[in-house]
C-alpha cells in the first residue's frame, strides 16, 4: 500500500512545490501577508454546503507554522490512514481524500477549518482509529509494508545516484572521502583543521548524553525507522532546513512538510542500516542516519535529527563514526556523503576532508553487490531464484558480446 500512497502523493508534492515557490517569493517581499493556504472548496466543504461546493471557490486556510507534537502526530495519523486505504478502489469513499497531501496538511495545521468540514471530520476519524497517541508504544510502533530485500535494493538505487553510474544521466556532485591512505580514524582526524577537531571532541555520547543503536533494515520486514518517533525527526529536520535556506514563511513551511512526507516514505522503503540516536535520559529518538554499502563504497544516504539533536553535534558524531567504520572495513575504499542541499553544507563537508566530485562514480565504486551485516537478511526463495535467472542472463549476454567481438 505504501507504493500506491507514494504514487498518489508524488504529483501533489511536485505541484505544491511550484505553488509554494511563488508563495515564498510573495512572503519575502511582503512579510505582513497572512500565512494562508488556498485549496478548492469542493475538496473540503461539508455535504451541507452545496452552494460553495458547486461554486468551487478556493478558501484561504490559515496555516499554523509552529511545530508541535500534537500537530505532527495528527499528520502522521492521517498518513497511516492513507496507508490502509486504496486510492484505486472506487468503493473506498475516503481513499481519495486521505491520499491528498493538500488536505492532509490543511487538516493537521489549519487553524480555521470548520468543525463539520470534510478535512476536520477525516482527521477526527484518523485520530480516533489510532487510540492513545500519547503512549510510548504508539510513538515507537513500526508501520508500513514488509518489503523484501530485492525491492529495497531497487528503491535505494535512485537516491544513491545510480542514474549516473549506470550512464543514464548526470546527477548532482557528491561529497567523497577516499580513506585508502588512512589506517585509523585518528589518521583522518589529524588532517582536519583545529576547529573541526574541537567539534569532534564535543561530539561524543558521553558529553552530549545520547546513545546510538545499530538497526539493520531487513528484507521481508518493516523498516526499523518506520515509526512516528522517526517521522517527527524528519519533519523537524526538513522544516528547520528550509527555514534556514529561505527564511520563515508559510510557503517554506508547507513545502518542508511535503518534502518530509516524501523523504520519510522513501527512506523507509530502502535497504541498508539505521544508526538511531536516542536521548540518554528519556530514551526519546532524537535523530537517525541511514547508511547503505554497495561495491567498495559506503553511503551516508540520509540524515535527520530533531531540533534538540541539532544542537548536540549528532551529525558530526555520525560522520566520524561512519568514517571510523569504513576505515576499519577492508572492503571499503570511499565514504560518500552524497549531494548537498546548499553551498554552505557542501563547504561544511569539505572542512572534514570530503571533496566535491562531479564525476563521482570514477572515484566511488558502486559496481559490486550490496553489503549487509551477517545474518541481516533471511533467505528469500523467490528472490534467490530471480537473482539466479538474472545471473544466467548476464552470462548469456556476455557470451554473445564475446562472440560478436571475435567475429
């Protein structure tokens, strides 16, 4: 069901991104403009309001751009309803609305929705179906599909930049660190500027009071980061990032929510390992790093942390830990932190020795198989059979190529 939900949201996210770019420009020039969000009346009006529905006039829904657990939980409850609905089932009267990202955001963050409006009623239903959303058990409950290893690997390829190494089209430059000349993480740290060394000395679990857990993403299982606790980190991370880039505005805020939903769904469909950061006192999830290893490269694919963790050097610890494990692993030659969302972040990575490379597949070797922890994936008979068939087909193709060359 995640696939259906993601497909329905994809076009909505693209349309919203274009709309809110214009909205963001408006706010940058007119800071007094009220934070509003326009949606079609027909998508939210109650059935009693037939006149407005027929007119189809847009209404300005006031968006509260202040993040709170209550509002993020409401958005997540709505998304979970979308998981359980079938947008292609004509008999499912709620599926279309639950898969509509505009209504989702308006219902969770709108201040002036009538209580009898459709989004308000749908949100009431979503929250009621969740039960006690204040419990620790609810926050950590894993949701989503049990995706097999093959599908997870396929879902990882696009985000890892496979379009470039497969020769289809160029992607953005990646930040790479060649570790082959380092024998220990201390060798790497010695090459860094004094300020970076001071930062890494602060970025420790002892000083920052966090704990780190390795959680493998297993084929045939739900993702270990497919819970509200992790979704909250993604939302706070994306809102903070876009506000830093574009300033506070309704456009940036709503665009960040749309991006957060897309990224959350994307990361929970992929392969790899999760490095989960929890507060040492409350055991609350404050951030996570998503890592994927393929060929002779380890990729720091996604990183998200909440507003608290952003002040506790969590990102710096995750990078240092990633470099350390890569150096200690003879199978790895390069650490890839991927493309950056801004020039400032690219510059930050460069201070830690990561070089921005346009032709990055020439340095980062992704040509081998995905690498997993021992026992990470269960044997999947169907998957193994498909892999065997693919291997035989590749051999036949290589044989044909060889014969053609000899002729």
